[in-house]
């Protein structure tokens, strides 16, 4: 049988062309010995496809399997969320920094994966961010150079922060010191930290918007600089004037309080339980509810300033139980200190209710706890923290991470979901959603039920923007 040239063109060794009607088909065959007929015969091994003038059309199953061989899988859910809530952040980064891609990608990878610098490039390549924000240079060396570049440009950092600031009240928080492991970081000075260790460290001063519950501003301070002096510079640089300083225990002194008054700064300063300013004889008759627990408190004055003593009976019971486990029951010492257990006392010049003062006090603890989860990665990044400028850039990236964290927190708060989920929970569940590239087409993966529940409750439009 004669075949057209375009059919013969597809014929290869150990193949057979068969015609059915007007169509031609190609098969792979091999010769086998037929014992009964005492001769060889051809045995079909595989159907190779339909022959057309345009070429060979492989079987559908093989075409599909080839597409699956080309599948690319990239994390999608959490990356989508961060882009969804940060359009204004990206816009402001573009305005102030030519390295805006690297800054934003580093921030996202830090929040999603707690990633040190050496792993950012790997996480970026595995994320759908590499498709939506292309060509970000995030190798460890590139990031190190980028951090120094933005760290040298404090005016752009300040401009970025001020683009989000409003004429509102801010909470000033002097955060826990960060250990600096690089001799090149000259802003780190030898100083005793809260654990009594004499180590090189720095201080961080943050301003948080009280009304928006959001980070607004940061400065790095040498470890030995007094917070009151640094607040004066902060007010000048940020333009913020309505500030409430929530200090840590040990900050109180008549000198510090006078300087704060002179600056016109409101303050809330926790006191040590053995402070002579505290009046434990006053009964805490007033109360409010905080996180499903009643908080009892008394309010009185000392030296023209307000004093609050708060008592949390849940915490009091825990402290009493812990003390009695370690000491003889009924001891005189226990009777002497039991009235102080479960209490925290503050001095303030703020005319506000006990509930508002307590909420501001707890906000400091929440902010510090949140930041602690990110600052721990500085030990992994210390190889790249060679000078003050890189440290400044590194802190700016973590500042953006805090902004993103609190945006997720506020969405959860608005939807009344904080009792069930934290921002970290949301990221973890959304991280399970991937994008699959099959051939040239992106498809969203199956979404686990828990992840879908979060998407629905938070009204995240992830399904509307799937694909490419």
C-alpha cells in the first residue's frame, strides 16, 4: 500500500502505519516468533498517535501526562493575602526606594517563614510572589547591599513612615534591647540589660497609632541613651506631639517624670511591687472585663499624679499556687506578700479611666511579644550586619513586617475572630494553598476546609484572582 509523503515522514524503525477510512495511525511494533505458524509476526506495543499533514498528534493521555510532567507548584495563599492588604505600602515603597521590590519581598518572606536572609531567595522562588513581583534580587549578598543602601537613607525611611502618620495619639514603646554581634555596629554600646548581663545592645523606640492599632514609626537608639531625651528627637523627626509613653518597670524616677511633664508627654509607668508609692491598703472596688477576666482596681493620687493598682484574680491564684508549691504553707512571708500578688500598679499623668490605662499597658506587652518573634532572626543574620547602616535597613524591613502583622491582626479583630485565630494561624492555613502551573496555565490547588473557612470569614478575594 502506498502512503502520502506526509505519512511516510512520520514512519520510523519498528513502527507501523495503519489506515482506517481516511485517517492514518502510527503504532510501535516488534517482531515475535509465532510457534504455530512457524514464522514471525508483528506485535503492537504502543499507539503513538494520529498522523496528519501537520504532523503526529499524540494520544490524549500522553498529552495530558506531558503537561503534568511540566507542573510547577508555588505557595500562593499567604503571599496573596499580604499583597492584598499592602497596596498602599507597595505604592509608598515605590515612591521612596528604588529597591522597593527587594524590601517588600524580604518583608513578606520574613513574615511568612520567619526567614533569615540566607533563605529568602529560596522562599521567593517557591512563592507566587516571584510571578507577581518579578526579578527581585534577594540573594544574601544582594540583600546585604540593599540593607546598607536603605539604611544610609534615613530621610526616605522617615518619609515612608510619615506618609502613613496622622494627627492622632501615639503610644511610645521603648522595646527590649537587641544583642548586636557585629563589632561594626557602633550604635551598640556595653550596657546592662534586664537580665543583668553586661552586653553590647541597642534600644528601639516605636510609636504605635492608638486609634488604628498600627506601627507608625521607629528609631534605633544607642543602648545608653535615656528614653526621655530620645523622645524629644522623635517628636521633632516624626512630627508627632500627642504621645503616651508606656515605659517598663524600673523607668520611674522623679527626674524622668519631670522631664516628661516638661515635654508635654503623657506617660504610664509601671512600678515595682515594693514601691513606697503604692497603697495596698485601698480596696480595689472598681472593675472592668478584659479578655473574659474581671480586672479590679483602685485609683488614688500621689504627688499630683494618678495612681492605679490593678488586680487580676486569675493571675493572683496562679502566683499564690506557685509560691505555696515552693514555700511552707501559712508562712508569715506569704501573708505579708499575698496582698500584692496578681497586682500591677502604675503612675500616670493621663486623665483616663482605669480600663483605658490598663489597655494601653497591655498594648505594650502585646507589641513587645509580637516583635520578639521577629527580632530573634537577627542572630541568623548577624553575618550580614556589618555596620549601623545595615542594621538600620534590617530594622526597616522588620518594621514593615510589623505593619503587615498588625493589619492581619486588625482584620481578625474587626471580624471578631481573635479568640480563635492569631495572625500566625491565618498565614499558616493560607500557606497550604498553592498555584499549579500545568503547561502554560496557572491553576489554584484544592483548598483545605480550614483554609477555606478562614478565606470565607475574612472575605479574602483569593478565588477571584486565581490564575494568570
